C-alpha cells in the first residue's frame, strides 16, 4: 500500500471554508495522512510554506497539496493515486511523475462559474504537459489538483529563487529531470473563487488588449521563472512565447 500525505497550508483561514475543506478531505475514499502548517505567524507565503511542508515530510510515496478554501470531490485522491500507480507501472518509480486533474470553478458559495478550469482559462494540458518551455510560460498544473511521487519531490527540492509558485516549480522541475506530467481528465476539485485567493481562476480572453497590465506582469514573471532553465536570453523567451501563442490558435 502506497503511503500518501496531504500537505495543507493555512493563513488566517475563513473558518467555514476551512471546515468544508477538511470535511471533504475526510470523505475521501482512500486513506491518506494529513499534515497541516499554519503560516499566520511566520508569513512565509504560500509557496515557501508548501516548500517547508514538502521538505519536512520525507518517507512518503505520494504527495498532494491542499488549499484552505477549496472542496474536494470524494473520489479525488482515489483517481489521482490510480493515475499515479498506472504511470509508475509505465515509467518506473524512479522517474519523476506528476498527475493532475481539472477543476470546477465555483464562487464563494460553491455555485458553478465554469465546469472546467482548463477550458475557462484557455489551458491545453495535451500541449503544455509535454513541453518544458510551454509549461514555464503557461502552467496548467494547479497545486490543489496535483499529486507527485517521491522522485518528483526529490528533483524539486529546494525551490529555486526564480520560482513563483510551488505547483509551477514542481511541474517544470519534473519535466526538466526527464519526468512526465500527466493530465487526469476529470473535474475533481471545487475551485472556490472569493476575491482573496493567492492565485485564482482567470478567464482566458484570447489576444484582446483587456487586462494588458496583468498580461505584461505575467510576461515578465514567466521570463524570470524559466531563465536559466528554458532560455537564457530575452529573445529566446520571446521566440518560445510566440510559438506558444501560435500553438493556442
């Protein structure tokens, strides 16, 4: 039996949201350990808090992340663990592996906004999961929807200085090490949007100029995140950025 741990980071949580999240974890159909870290005093931020949790929980086969405000469907962990076991049979336990599912975007009261986070955000895992430069430009692996094996944990620690979120860093590190990122085509998480998300769901609006300030910020964030990994110069990044844009058309 594979040992799986769920890593939960909290920061001044909404009591109702956290209770609903914990209840949904308790209703999972497979047994998993749960380790919680409260960042309210240390204020490391979400990424560093999850890195601390990941670093301090050695000895497990599989690792999952939980946010403080989502709700998991009962089969979430069973489906991800099943996908991971199948991937390890194909590639071996020593290969870094990440599996990740789609999410249902909901409002603060869990009312549906979009049936698929991937479609809502214009993300295509078939394209992104297999290309390191694309993944660095447009991450489609959401922390609360991912499961990584021990080999992926090993190649991801410690997080690099240019990392801007734990999920993106782990996905990029996995691909960089010759591993695989594998989509699970089910919506297994209710991804709650309430205005205070560290990162939330943003509707994809194509090539429009709407939100250009945010797009400019994301441009530089992606450039810095992949610098020294996928590209060393700004022209090289622009080349891959253009390829990524054309691939989405």
